[in-house]
C-alpha cells in the first residue's frame, strides 16, 4: 500500500476541528477548522476543505491511537509514519 500525506502545509485544529462532511454523488467534501497554534498564516476560525472524488465508501470517526501504536492498525505494521 502507498500512502501520500496531504497536509504538508496545514493541520486540523487539534482540540475541536469540527469536521463537516457533505456528499454529492461520488464526491465527498470534508470541511474543518485549521490549527492556528503551529502555523503563522492561520487565524482562529480559518477553515479548509478536502475534496475526494470517485468515493465508494468513507468513515469519519474516532481513531484507536492505543491500538495503532501497538501495531493493531487495520493495515498491520504498514501504517502511516505520522500516526
């Protein structure tokens, strides 16, 4: 499996990103608050939107951090390096 990190110049707000998912056919849009704590060009309440095309299914929910760091990721030990 090949992974591509999408957020090289931004991060979601760590405490309350407030994601909002909208569907339009096979397009999934995810809007969320940006992290103003680590980026100089991000202000409080700045938002970003990720657009995924050709989607057949998606999941938005809490992650299992403990399981990931114990190697219990659904992708075994091939999980992403940035967690």
